[in-house]
C-alpha cells in the first residue's frame, strides 16, 4: 500500500505546486490537500479537504484518511488574501501548528513529519557570526513578526519529536523564497517601485528558488536514499550571496536610504495598507542581513539546489513588473557614476583597490 500524504497550506501557490508534484511519486497512493479556503489552482488527482488547522477537527482528518506522512507548509509571513491580517497569520502559524501536532500525536499511522520553517529563527543582529549553521545560537532572538512565529513553531515541533520518537521529523529552514509565482515578504519588498533601505547598511542576503523548495520538500517526505538521512534540521539556500544593493541594481529598482526611525515609520504605513510585511524583524534583516551554511543540506539530506541565489533573483525579476528604469539602464547609470567617483584616483596614479579599500557599485 502506498503512502498517504497530507499537505497543509494547499491554497497557496507553493503548496499547490507541491501537491501536484508529490502525487506523481510512485510510492504515493493518495494526497490530501488541506486549507481554510478552496484553492483557485488545480490540485490534480489530490483530494481537497476544507479545514482550519487552528481547529481540533484537523485530528479527525488525519485519522479518517489514514495519513502516514504530513508536510506542514502552512507557515507563512504573508496573509493568504490581501484582506488578511497579521493576527490571522500568526494564529495559523502558531496555533495551527499546535493543533496539527496534537492531531499527529493522536494519529497512530503518522510516521513522517516535514515542517517548512525559515532561517529567520537565527534573527539578525550586529554581532551575528558571518555564517550560521544549524547549531549556531542566535545572538538576539526575533522579537516579533514571522521570525518569532517560526521560533515558536520549531519549539512545538521539538516537543512533538520527544513525545513521538517513532515519527521521523524534518525541519527545513528556508532562506528567502523567490520565484515567478511564490508569495513571500521579500518578494513583496522587491516588488515595490522604489526600495527603502537603511542608511549606512548593505546587508548580505540568500535566496532559494520555489522550484528547489518544492523538490527538497518532496525529497524530505520520502524514505531517505542510502547514505543520506532525512530526519533533523536543515538550512536550505541557493549557492552564493548577494548584497541588497546588488539585488536592487539587478531588478532595476532605485533605492532610498533612510534613517532607521523613518524606515520603521514607513514600514508601518506600508504594512497597514497591506503592501508588504515590514515587521521589526524584516527591518533587522534589511539592516544586518543573514547568511547560512548549507553543508548538511548536501552531505546529510543529499540535496543540491538547481538555482543559485543570483539565478533565483533573476528568475523572480523576469516575472516582475518593470521598475522605474530597465535593469540594464540602471546598472549602466550606476557604473558611470562609480567610474566618475574613481576618476580622481586614476588621475593621481593610484586606485582605491591598491590601498585595500573596497567600493560598491
């Protein structure tokens, strides 16, 4: 008998893509998609169950369908609809996870649990290490927003793993998700016509493409191949790192450097009208950045992303509305300004690079 896989968050684009992909696996017999609203996209041959994971009824769904594998994707930083509120998002992330894990604990057939988390659990602080691995403690735990949600979610997942040691538990900590269709706080931010940035800071960022996210979730939901292990916690990110200034340049988005109080006020205004998530933790990320090590993803989980960080951004950019300037014209303008700034050094027979200085275009 094949596996029965239950997927939460099926009404989201990423959840729907995963539902359609996992049902093609030969060892999967049935797929159950769950969400509070009916998805507008097709789910293939999967069965959709309209249910709110914040309610105890999710336990009945697990038992009635003989579910043995749960892929919890209903952990998000943005509302499901433009009218959704931050409170509803938090309730789904935290209370929904609690109810789902309670249902898994009572469902005797559940043997595998995969949870979509975020590298936001590490926070963003000025004294952070250059690179986080899965065991690096955070210098400053997230104080709010989506990052605080995932800290709480992972705490409940660890408790469940202790109570049900017979269940294989995998936590995937994703870098910022980007792609043509995925909805994410970073995608919303990059969609703004002008990007507010923190004056004096140019944070380092990593991205993971939505295609790679679907594939690694599918891999984690299967029995591990020989020599690999799917249980545990894994950072998921594409190769390479980009500065925020490089991202803006490649997308053709001008930036407006602002003092921290101003960007916090502006972020609150944007969030109040539903344009993007500018929580304090999002502002911290845009100030200090965050980079993670992905050796365990490759060596233990056995997964190598197809897209680098730069390629994920480029694919996202191709589906994005044109900025105020086309990317190639914006890049050319920046190059010309940089050349003029460097000109005095060239006339004097010296160059900043020779003095060990570094300039960003």
